[in-house]
């Protein structure tokens, strides 16, 4: 357990399953208290399985077993009332927020001339606007502390074009703009802001895309991939370790950066 991270507090969106959950558990193992925020209910778009209240409960138990406190919130990153309430309760309980992992996100395929406005809005509102809605509530707390680390979970789709994923890619490129701009605004307050860019990750999202496309998770991974290294996808632990690095003392002078976890994909 690291002395640097012990008793710090992390607010994590999309924490119920997938990358958010794995990161919550990895931080908990380092002594970080967790505020886990998730919609924890089905969404008509994209229509695959979201996290659940059971997931949030079992995450809370696992964190407590690891010796840290965990509070959970059911809420939508698109709704300021949900976000503001959860951030206020987190501050009330822990008196601080040291780490924000803007991780909640959705994905679904669609050609630009076939997408509905509903699909576009859901994609941009959850993946991009949601990150801002959460950050704008957390940033004042970090400013008061004069410390903090924000990680935005973008994607390789935030650094390249993606066939039938233009709305997803737009949201993920947008996160790079937020990351770099917030890094400038917040450096004077000793708050660092970085984005991560995973290639396909083995999570319920990939299972969900396979379900929507009538294919297998492996086919979904291979479709967007072309990883140089011989793996169809990376794991949630790979992502959790990258976040840990960025928020730990080792990352103390890293800000405004894009940490690529792509098994070499963007090299070609
Ligand atoms: N899986 C991949 O291949 C991959 C690759 C690169 C980046 N990403 C990004 O990583 C992040 C996490 O993805 P994942 O693979 O763990 O996906 P996932 O679908 O397995 O998990 C996403 C979590 O976010 C929650 N969520 C969705 N909409 C929400 C909302 N409006 N408000 C609150 N919570 C909401 C879900 O309930 C779920 O628990 C996403 O932003 C995704 O775009 C995923």
C-alpha cells in the first residue's frame, strides 16, 4: 500500500462494472476511499447491459474488505442534480476529493447519415458533457485543497477516426480538448488533468456491442483493432494500473497528457 495514496478519496463515475470498478478496487487496495457513481439501471440507448445496484453493493463490500470506506450513488452523469448531490455527500463524508475518474461512457455503432439525433445526443451528453458536469462540481473542492488529479477515460477513438463510430469518436476527441484545457486552467491550483486512451478492453461494453451487432466480443475487438501486440484486447487491470500510475507520486509532474494503452494500435 502506498503512503502517498493512503486515505485519499476518489470519485469514480461508471464504477459499477468494467473499467470503473476495476479502478475502484485497485485504488481501494492502495488505501483510497471510494465514492462510486453509476446509472445502475438499463438505458434504452445503447440498449446493452449497464451496471446494476447489485454491482454497486458488491463493490462497496469489496472495498470495505480492503479496509477502506465506500459510498455508492445511483445517478446519471447527464443530470446535474444527481451529480451535485453525490459530490456534496462525498465532501460531507470524506471532507475532500483527491481523484476524479471520469469514466462513465457508452458506445454504439451507426453511420453518420443514419444516426438519430437521440443517439448523437446520448453519446455526447454521457461521454463528453457528463465529464464536464462532474468535473465542475469536483474542481472547486480540489481548488480549496490546492491538490487533485483528474483522469478522463477517452479511447483510441479520441486519437483517430473510427468507422461507424463518428459520434463516439467526437465525444472521445472532445475529452482530449477538455483534458488539455483543464490542465492549463488548473495547474496553478496543483491539480493535474490527464486522459487515457485504451484500445479494446475486455468489459461488459464489448459484450454489449457484440450483442447489438450479432457478433462475438472477439470480433468486435478485432474490428476496431489491429493491435501490434498479439492480443485481441487489454484487461480492466491494465487500465486500473495506468490510472494508479497517473494519480500516484510517480505521476506528479504529468499533466495535460494522453496516456495511450493501445497494444501498439495507433502506430500503424
Ligand atoms: N471497452 C472498451 O473497449 C473501451 C475502450 C476504450 C475506452 N473505453 C471507455 O472506457 C469507459 C468505461 O468503459 P467500460 O468498457 O468499462 O464500459 P462498461 O459499459 O462495461 O461500463 C460503463 C459503466 O458506466 C455506467 N454508465 C453508463 N452511462 C452512465 C450514465 N449516464 N451515468 C452514470 N453511469 C453511466 C454503466 O452503468 C457502466 O457501469 C467508457 O468511457 C468507454 O467509452 C472503453
